C-alpha cells in the first residue's frame, strides 16, 4: 500500500501506458507544486491523506500594519462577500478587497490561503489590495471568537477615530430595510445605520425588509451616506439571526407629482407641483430633518436631527419630527379654510401652528391660528412651488420669506434671501408603514 501525504489537495491523477513510458503507473500532481510517479508494481491501492493546517501553521503578522506595507501571511478565510474576503491569522483579521466580478467560488469559511500583497486604506480601514496574490493551500475548521457588541454609543465613539484599523469581529441588533443594491439596518431607532457590506447571495437571501435581526460579522469602519452626515457602520456579515418583524415608516422624496403613495392625496394649487395635505411629511435637506419647536417654547428655529436616509427615502420607526400641511382649521367651533394655493404648517405631535411675525427669521408657534376679519392671518399662511432639482420654495405669505436650511447655523429658518450655505428644503412624503 502506498500513502500519499501532503498539505494540499491532490489536483489530478494521470494514467500512463507502457507505450508512452517505460513503466505504467500513476502520476500525481499536488497543489503545493510537487509531483510524483508511482509505478504499477507499487500500486496495491493508494490512500490519499490531506492534512489540515493547524493554528501553529497560521502566521502571526496581521497586526501593526500601515498603508504601504507588504504582507505575507498564511490565514484562514473567516468572512466572504461579493467583493472580497476576510482573512484571519493568529494575530488579527483584514479585508482582502478585490472589487467587482470577484469570484468567491474557490473559498469557503475555513479555507486556508497564502496571501501576498500590499496594504492600503479605504475609509480608515486597512485592507489587502486587489493586486494581492492568494493561493489556496488547504482548509481547517474555524471557531469564531466572542464578538464585541456594538450599539449607538460604540458608533459615536468611533466616528472621530481616523486611525487606520483592522477588521473587528462584532455583533449588533438592527432592523433591515432595502436601499437599492444594499440593505441598511437601523440601530437605536433612527440615529444610526448599518450597511451590510456587499453581501453574498446567502446573506442577502436571509434578510427581509422590516425584519429584526442580530447580525454578526466584521466591523469595517464608519462612513456616511453620500451628501449627509449620517454615520453608517460597515459590517461584513457572517451570521444572521432572525428576531422577528418590526413596524417602520418609509418616506419618499416628493416631487409634487408622485401619486404612488398609499393614502389619498389632497393637493393645494401651486405654480409647480402640488403639496400633500393632511398627511405626515418630513422637511429636510440631505439627511437633516427639521424638528418642531420644543413644546416648552413658543418660538424658535427648526433644529435638525440626522436620519437614516438615502437619496430618495427616509426610514424611521417613529413619526416624531414630522409636520402636516393643512388647508383648514377650527377656531371657537368655526371652520376656516386657507385661500386657494396656500396652506398652514402644523407639527404632528403637538398640533401647533407655525407663523412668522415682524422681521424675525424664526417661527412662532400657536395652539390655533389668528383669525382677522373672518380670515386666517397671513402670518400663518404659506405657499409652495417645486424647483427643477426637487427642492421647494415654501414661502410665508406675511413677509414673503422662503424657508431655508442654514449650514452655518444647522437649522431651518425663513430668510429674505439666501446667503452662502443656505439651501431650499426637500419634502419627503409618507409612503406606507409595514405589517
């Protein structure tokens, strides 16, 4: 009996006839680059033994790395995405980023590879560049360590960390919702989001919109949703544990003509587009949502909250910070309607009406509008028209001041004219709530 022992899987067997060789037997090629010929006379039978690399054979070099370093490591695959792998040796874990058209078929959790390549950084995360060479040399069983639990507090602490970092094994609870080619998960309600980093088909298929999950995987730093300040945690997910379902609300960018929402629309006339009446809306500018004036105050600027946000949608588990545009009110038992083409602004939670007085740029809030000569005072009336970029001119009828988001003061107010860093708002209308 002949035993063939090696630390690589046998790649192929070739049978040679006497006409081609002086002897007949089996040529064995192994993936470690060696080969051997066994003559027929020695072939009682062959038992192939493939050894598994041990932890001692893994390197101890994925640590203390910086941009531009060269890395030569023997590591085990512990995470797989549609654009790369997580490689782990005895010292740490690192993302191997290949990019689009990555073929993950040769790899599975436990595949052992020799990796050689340069280190670069992206989004303050160290990664093995796409030009690196990976060679499969075997496989082994792998037991994941205890993950670090992360939440909003953890994320806040990491936001200012610009020190390049390796991949960290973590776990977090979230609610998932779709966002184009990816999925995002809300953490701590509406203040943070988790990006499921380029999931492969198995991970993607296990996540459903509106589901509550515990995700376990590798923390790959914090980015921001484009054109917003929302912190987004990048997680290469290795395990999904379903916890149930959750109600959430979806708001879509309103273009003044989109009638695909689930509720009945009542629109006031405007020069371009129509305002949705009597339904919750967000007044926003790229990820910053206007907040109602605090219930303890009777005037103020509209401060802002960052929300889980994409180009065309806002996702939230609460209707806090929404406003309602209305075209009538009741005062002392009498119903009063707004003039054609105008409306009033109320905050949804407290039901207070917003007005502008004097030369102030801030808003005053009242339990009910002022009625003068049987009509709603102009201080409470607004008109709206939509611009080509889907922003809106929301103009107070008393002082003709449009509403702007001020990047200087980080709030919404009414200004006679825009200064540098002032932007007209977007409106997001409620689409539906799940379940």
